[in-house]
C-alpha cells in the first residue's frame, strides 16, 4: 500500500522551493576552491658525498665534462658521471662531488659516486686486497701461472683464470690474498672463489672471507635413552 502525504506537509514542502522561511530549508552547497602550490624541496646533502677527496702527489687526474680519469703508480681507471652529479677541483687540490640538480636520485648518486671516486684514487696509489681462508680437511689452493687451482672436495680440482690487473697469493695452502688497484674487480673475483664452496653453518667448512663471522647452528641431537 503506497504511503500518502498529508496536504499540510505538501504545502510546506512546496513552499520550501518558493523561498518561504516557514517551510523546510534546503542548504546550498558551499563552493570549495582548491589551490595548488608548487615549491622546490631541497634534499638533504649526503654526509658521505660532501666529504672532500684528497689526491696524492703521485696521482694524475684528467677531467673532461662528465668523464674522469685517474692514473697512478699501480694503474689507470676511468669513470663517467651521471648528469645528476658533477666533479669539481678546488684550489687546495681536493676533489668534491656536487649535486647538479635537487632530486632524490641526485641525493643517492651523490654519496655513491663520491665513494667510487675515492676508491679509484686510493686504488691507483695504494691498492686494495681481499683475504680468504679455506676450512676443511683436504681443502687447499695453489697458483699455477695465470690460474688458481682449488681443491674443495669435488671429484676434480677447480681451475680459475686470474683476471688482468689482479694478483693472487696463497700462503699455507689455505690462505688466499687477492690484491690490485680496482676494488670492484677484487671483490668480484673474491666472491667468485667463495661461491664454489660457501661456508656451511654446522662445522664452518668451506671458503670464507678472513674477517667473516659464520653464525653456527646446533646439529641434531641423538635420541635420549
């Protein structure tokens, strides 16, 4: 059954649309105006990126646009900087990496390329090294010409070619030292050696870095009688 509307209510409802104050009031919607303000937000400067880089007297640097070359007694390295950062040489002889634009990516590149540049300068002047250690019965390593031969418990020895620019030395058949002027190449080759037999967590057998700490696990205990 349809609901009926009384005459007085219809009169009041009708009068609400004609503007009478005694009837139902329909509130008009407020007009909202949105304004957009654009402001440039300056990113915080990287604590690593703002540190200066000291250039030793036995190192020669060449700067041309975004290209940077460094030459020292141990070798020569080159790098190309992205457009977000730029390299400047101060009157004191120090190098500084500065941001060319104020963006989040520029802030990330700032610290990264400062570290890469410092590694290049230190690498060609002093060099870097990475030490590994072999742990396990019968595990040993030897250097044969341009190759390093590893006995890691496989049915055959593992032979790896030493990349150009790197030096590998073996002491006591179980201690390996990888040295050179390119820090990234040293780390990559050391990681490839370790990858053949990563240290296991129960007895620690395998190839590990000299300063690496292996978190041991407790083996399964026998049944109690």
